[in-house]
C-alpha cells in the first residue's frame, strides 16, 4: 500500500514525538519538562483568536469561536500519535465538567487525512471519555493561523475572543494551572 507524504507539519511532529522515547517527560515536542510551562508571549497572547473552520468530527459544544462567544474556550491542537494528548483530554473534560456552560473545549486534530480516518479520531475521543467538540484540520488552515509550538498546545481564549494564555505541552499539574487561569477569566462570581 502506497501512502502519499504527510504535510510538513505532520511529518515534523511525528519525528518530534519519536523523541518521546528518549525523553519520556518531554511530550511530543521533545523539550525538557521546564519548557512545558505556559509560553510567554505565545505569539497570539493579547490578540483576537483566529477563527476555526475545520470539519466537525464529534462531541458537544461550539465548533467555532463565534459559536463560543461569551465562554472561556480552550482551543487545543492535538494528534492521535501524541502521547501527552492522551493525558490532556481527560484533564480538559474535567475542566468542562467543573465550569459547565461557562467553558468550552474545541480540540483540533492535526492528523493528515492519509494517516487516519474520521473513525480513528472518534475512537481516540471515546477512549479518553470526552464529550467536548472534536474538529479535524485536514487542510492545515487552523494550524497555519495558530502555529502551535508543540503538541498538545492549548490556547486559552477569554469571553470576548482574545487569547490570554498559551500552554505548549501537557504535564502533570497542567489541568490545575489552566483551571486557575479560567477562574481568573470568569471572575469570582463564576467560580464553582
């Protein structure tokens, strides 16, 4: 069976994920754990989050930032071959469960169409037991707008659509850091 080459980002990310065997705590990007803290500046921090236009795969909730207006949104870039992504999904679901209707997750899969099927993306979400919205960035248009430095990368978008925080990678404790940021963005009256 002949496979066409993956887009450059997918090939590079696959190579970076291979480094996981050499540095288990590093994640798909291969950086040491200290580099997994929120990205300072992040390129988009303080700017309007680019709109998403990707194929809806599964899940509940908004599929675009326009639909999510008024909520704090986690825009998460992930892939089926990214082991830290398997840890991040349940953490994000806990966040959505905790904050309810005030928070949404839009998880954007970067897998190349020649590498996975829609059914495989759905299976990944089902195995992680998540209900939030899963999109598939088949044409890499969203990744070009956001330019995530590693996978997973989560962009925390405030109620008015502005990127306030960026988390490149996912390690133990990330869920708590993101929850604190969301609490601050929601304000004291919205804390559960």
